């Protein structure tokens, strides 16, 4: 699914984000990316979504080489990658429902589909009781659960969570790790960047450890093949069949992929269910959200 081959990113002479990094991640994996502040975790994420281009080396995503890819195709690929941020990046003027629904609106999904997906996602994150609260009314853990739901809204193949628990206490941290593991069991590949080594001690999850831009350890280092387009992962023993039925539906539904700003703008005024608050869905807001959900 992802392959880095001798990738370096040098921002300015001798200021490296990454140095000669090589690894591959298969579809369906859950991988911790660890390393101290400044070790290159966020740089890695930005290279994956081609927000940065490498100074040298090759990166492939979903079996496609990123370097010569036309921008239109990059935009298409980015829609298959959900990003979760340490500081949530929720839009303060939108409530929980609207924050989760917005990527779907931008993608031009029909209202019935949006309602169905947002309802599923609210169940997944355990916030069915709070769809009309605004970000300022949420706890950190709740905010991050909304951030995860938004990242999942388009049914991405990959989630890159960049220090998603950096602002949370230990209970909320555990809940977020559990939620991302559950999402992984349902078939989404997860890269989880953290400098909290306690998170990575408890199980046998693969760890890529960065230090000063160098990949110093890969707990499953071996020659890893990059598989062709993946079938869904077989379900794991400990997953619960009842939950899988509705979540499985969420992940297998086709997602509208012909996304254009014009469409988003024309959709942005569409009615929200049971909402009294008038949404000021300006072009600026849609543009900001497009940035956020990339
Ligand atoms: N846009 C940029 N311009 C110049 N240098 C950058 C840029 N982005 C990152 N760097 C440098 O690259 C190195 C890696 O930064 P990066 O943000 O990837 O680290 P990180 O592991 O995510 O750190 P943290 O845990 O603090 O988020 C740092 O030395 C940083 O200063
Ligand atoms: Mg970072």
C-alpha cells in the first residue's frame, strides 16, 4: 500500500526531515511511527499525501508512484487517506454532525447517504447523544473522536493519525487507541504517529522508530511485498459480528470520487436534518475544510 525507497527530505542545507528512509506497509496493517519531537513523523505523513515532495528517493501509494503523478490524480488519492491531527482541527462554527458530514457534502454525496453515514459514525465514536454540540462544548477525547469520524467519512483505505493522543489524558488516550484498532480490524490501514512509547509496549503491533529523520528500527523489518489492490482483510477472531455488519456496510459503500470544488460549493447550502442553526457555509469555509480533511 505504501512504499518508501531511500526517501530523503532536505528542507534546507543540512536541515533534514527524513534521511534515506525505506519501508513498506501492506494493506490492513496497524503501524506505530515513533520518535522524539523533530524526528520526522509529520514529515512522513506530509510526504505520503504529497504535501511535500522528497528531495530524493521514491514513494508509492496504493501501488502508484507519487513523484510524477498529475495533481488531479494526487487529489483523487488523497481522498483515500484520512488524516487525524493532534489538535483535532474541527471547524468551530460547525457542530459535531456538521463537522463529520462536511467531507461528504464536499464529495457531493446525497443527503440520505450523508445522514446514514454520519449516523453510523456517531455510533462508532459513541457520540449519538451529542450531534448538535459545538467543538467548544466537547472534551478533548470527544473532539478527537469527532476528528476520527470525519477522517473516516469518505471510507478511506488509510488513516494517518499524527499524535492523535498528544493532548489527551491516559483514559482518553486508551479509548482513542482502542477506537483506531477497531477501525483497523474493519479493514482500514492505520499509521499512528506518537512519541508516547507507553502506547506501543502493550502488544505486538509493528513499530517504525525514527530518530533525527533516520529510520532506526522497524520491528517487522523484512523485505515486504507491496500487494496489488487489496481485498478486504479477513475478520479477526476478537471482532464482534454485530458491530461489523453496520460498520462493514460503511466501509464497503461506494464513495463518490468525482469531487470538484464547484460541486461542493453548490452543495454547501443544502439543508441539514433537524437543524435550527443556519449554516454559513461560505466558500472560504469549504476551502478550509478541504485543507483540513486532506
Ligand atoms: N516545512 C518545514 N520547513 C523546514 N523544516 C521543517 C519543515 N517541516 C519539518 N521541518 C524539520 O524537519 C524535522 C522533522 O520535523 P517533523 O515535524 O517531521 O517532526 P515530528 O517527528 O513530527 O515532531 P513532533 O513530534 O514535534 O511533531 C524537524 O527538524 C523540523 O524542523
Ligand atoms: Mg509532528
